[in-house]
C-alpha cells in the first residue's frame, strides 16, 4: 500500500494551518476542514506513537471510546516511521521535502550514518562532535511557528522533547488540560511514545500491547471529560507489523556489493552499492530474497513519488541510496548483530503500517 498524499498526515497539517490563517503548501483534508469551520477555542492533535488504525479496530472494543469516535483512517507517509511521519505532521511537508526519512540516514558531508534524533553514529554509537546533523542539514520550519506568526492563535508542542516538556503521561495530559483552560485560541500538538515502545518489545498484538491501548483509551476519554470548546484529533504516526529479520552477515553475496551499511529502516532499507555491481544487484537481490520485499532503483523511487510531492530536499537523493528494499510482508533486513531486532517494527508498505486512525472528539 503506497501512501496517499491527498488523505494523509500532511493534509491534516494543511487543514489546521488554513484554520489558523496560514497558507498551506499541500491540499487540505476535506472532512477536517468541515470540522474546523466551527471556530473551536482549542484544536488539539494527540499523536500516539505506533497506534495504527488496525490496532484500534482489532484490539479495542467496537463500542469503546476510540472506535465510537473513529471517523476512518488516513495515510501515514513513506516510510511509515516516527522520523518521517512526525516531522511531516509538525512541518506540513512531505518526507522528500523535509529530508527526515528514517531512523538512520547517510550524511555525505559527515560520511556517517547518523540517527537524526540523537545525533549519534548508528553503527558505532559515537556522538557526532562536529555538528548537529539534523539541525545543520534537515528542514526544521514548524507549523507552530507559522501559526504564531499568523496571529490568529498560539501554538504549543507538548511532549517529552517539546517546548512544553512532559516526561510522563500524567504530565502530558495535565499540560493539555491547563493550556485548554487558558483564554485565547490555541493549537496544541501533543506526542506520546506509547504504544510504540511496548509493541517493539512485545509484539503488535501482545497482551501487554492490548493492555496499554486500553489504558490510553480510558485516559483519553477521561481527559476529554475535562475539556470545553475543544476539537481533539487522535491519530498516530504509523502502525506496526511483527517482524523477522534477515542478517546480511548470512548473505555475503549481497554484503560484498555494498560500499557502506544500509540506511533508513530495516523494513525500508536503503542500499549503497558499488558502481561496478549496480547493474547486477537487482537480480542478485531478487534471487537471494525471492519474496517479502519490493526492490526499487533510485530512478524508480524518484518516479513513483512514494516519499511525497513537493521540492526535493537537497540531500534527498543521497539519503535514498542506489536501491530501496521495502518490506511487503513480515521481513526486515539488518546489517549485522549490532542492529536492534524488534519483535514488531514499521517502515514497510503493508496496510498495518501505512494506515493510521482519524479519531475526532468534539467538546
């Protein structure tokens, strides 16, 4: 399932920007436009990391709070992963525009594969001392700043690393309640790291995952009881898929063709291939991995627009490598034993990963 950039997280941002007097660079979401026609004092976007639409429909009661208020599903971006999706929602731009593509990205100026969120070398764990790669090379113009400049309201980012810091769920919901009670029109974007962390550790359908989802649902319902003149949108950055991994230590024919380890995600794997091997790499890859992946050349990636529309970030082509192997089943690819192999992961093209819920509560 390819992303739909006419009905996605990017379009949620576009609708919100328009409601606060900011011209958006991508189409708005019509169903959200209709809701925002009423001038709510508070517009709250609550993003629950990893809570795909399938998890809401399959793991929570049909008559429960989330499913009662679920208006359908919207598309994540590609790859459906926190790095790409949250930055698209926070900037109103697609991944090809922001350059935020995956957990680990190759930065040519540093000649390192860096984790943008932590500014560390993914494969060695070393902190990048020369600069902060994300701040130096990636797009970072946020919708919060645009809303503040437009003057039709104030914008707040509440999360463990937001401008309004919330390190616990209790602190997060307390900040939302306090901000909503204040005078003046507001946009509040709130991010919470669950159920993603639990899904990674225990699986997408584990009992621990089900319990966490039920807790979040109950807590959001309680939060809504304290809100007035508020439109609350609950969504996610991506869903999850239980994953088994191919370790490239076991596939020397593939590994010896690479000039550096893979980048981006285990389920959306960017390969950097020696020039002499590029012509034969697709045939070798498909022989070694006959099913479970779709392999795209750089030219095919550029043609199909899977990373979105808009002007490409200057480093976009460097970030996507020479070939991109994307999971369409339960598989991921890691370079060696240093790479984490989560029970459940994301980044591929399955509906479980690509579709996120569009839950709306009006108070």
